[in-house]
């Protein structure tokens, strides 16, 4: 076992540009793949930056996802600085087996091939509707408000079975919650209102079930109303923020690489679109990092990770690992990006990844073909990029055509 390495002062966050991970992560991956790292709550844990180590930690049952054990690598607001607590019923993302297994099994049964096919047709309709609205409005528009945010929001409404009459209220609160300019007070008010609405929606699904995921879960009789409400909230958060930022930042990346945008626009081969989406997921790594905590002493790449120590897995660094991907700093939509960890790995790998893929496979080419002259309406350096957050993206993306 080797001598413990020096401590990295904090999770590196300074990016050289909107698309590449922090340069310090690249340096660490090449010279010190597992590093000691200081966390903002005073904890000293670890940071891993290679593809192999990322997959190893995420697949190892000795590393826990439980929220009460986790030390956050970054405080984005004062709420995150509070002492972590156990996940409430239904919030399975930060649970371990057997609780995680139970919830995951019930949800997996709802993500059926039939439902995905139904949602694909609806995503195509929703995407066309927003492209029509953009064309009628005329340039310039903010692509986040006009396209990247409303499409995933409508898909979540379809998935959960939110009635049409309620969608304006629902999307208003969702927009406030996900808007990066919102204050903590505004976000908390939106959380309260969404929670109250979802509780009402669960009661409505019991009384009059429809053909949607929430009705399917409610009809099974295995979950309490509290669990159902929290699951709905979790699906909302997991499926909306990330896809919104992928659509916006992915479009920014394509506009910055016109040759790659042409590949997507000019091909009608579904396989080309599928590879393009996987490459954008790898290249951008919207979710920069995730965390696991050792439940017992574990030797990892010659270092002893002691029980109770948190390990931050840099997904952004892992997806740019030269040992796994040739020329990883180049956006190449024709490459096979199979094996990327943008959706995580192991038992906690993103449950809704197939739905997210469908949204992107529909939205990117539809946007590129409807507006072949699409371009940034401001200089690239003026695009307001999110900083010091674990879910990367842009605040706005003004475009013209």
C-alpha cells in the first residue's frame, strides 16, 4: 500500500471553457488517479478521476449511497450545508439495498417498452409544437425557455399523468424550482407547492387511475401515499434538470462544432443519432460528480479508504479518460462512446436513462433540421454558463436563425 497522497484543497471547479472539465481534474487523472480531498464540512475524503476507478467504486457494494453517510463535495446553497439526514420514504436514490432494491424493482416494472413507445410519439408532438412556436415568435429566442426546459417538463407531465388542466400550475412551479436565477426562498416555496400538488395527484390516481406511471404504482398497493409522493418528486427532479441542461448545453456544443452539427442534421440514420447522443453525453458530462461512502475499510488502487470516508467520483474526468476513449477531448459524433458513465454505473445507474435518450434523439435532430441556419445570437464568451454547481449547464442560450 502506498503513502497517502497530499490533500486536494477542494473539488476542482474552474473550467477552461463551457465544454471541458476543469484542467486540474485532467492533471489529477494523469498523475494521481485517487487523491485525498477536503470537503467543505471539514471532512477529509477522496476524489477519483479515472474511468476504471469510477466504475469500480460505483459497482462496489462496500460503498454506500445513503444520504446520512454522505459528505457533499460542494455546497451550492445554505440548504446543502445542513447536516445530512436519512432519505425519507420513497427517495430511493440515496438508499442502499434492500430498500433501494424494493423501490427500484417497482419502478423498473413501470418503464415498459409500450410506455416508452407511447412517450416517443408524444415527445415528437411536443417537440414539433415548440419548434412551431419558435418559428412563429421569430428570432432571437432563449433556447432554454423556448425549447430545452419545456420539452422535458411536458414529458414528466405525461409520465406522471398530470391532467392538462393542472399543467400550467405544475410547469410554473417547476420552472421556478429549476430556474438557476431563483432565490432559495422562491425555490423552497415552489418545492412546498409541488409537494402539495403531487400529494393531491396521488390521491386522484387512487380514486380514478389512468394509463401512466403514477397510477401503475398506486394501483400496486405496495407503496404508501408518502412514498408515492416522494417518488414522483424524485422522478421530477432527476428527469427534468439534467435533460434540460443536456438539450441546451448540447446545442451550444453543436453550434460550436458546425461540422458535427452537420453530421446530425444531414443523416436520417437512427444509428447515427443514437451515437451522437451518447457522444454528447460523454463529452459534456452534465452531472459532474457523484459521491459514495465506504462502509468498511477498502483498498482502492493501493490506497486505504477507511470506513466512513466519502469518495467523490468525477464523472466528467472519467468520461475524458485517454485509457478508455481515444482523443477524448474531441467531440466526434461518429465514435462509439459506449461505456461512458454519464448516467452512472452499477445498481444506482439512472433509472430513466432510456427516456432521456429518447428525448435527445428526437429533439436534437428536429431542431437542427427545422432551423438549418441556427446560430448563437451573442458571442460564445457571453453565454452565461453555470459555475460552482454539480449539474453543469447554461442559464440562457440566445439563438437566431
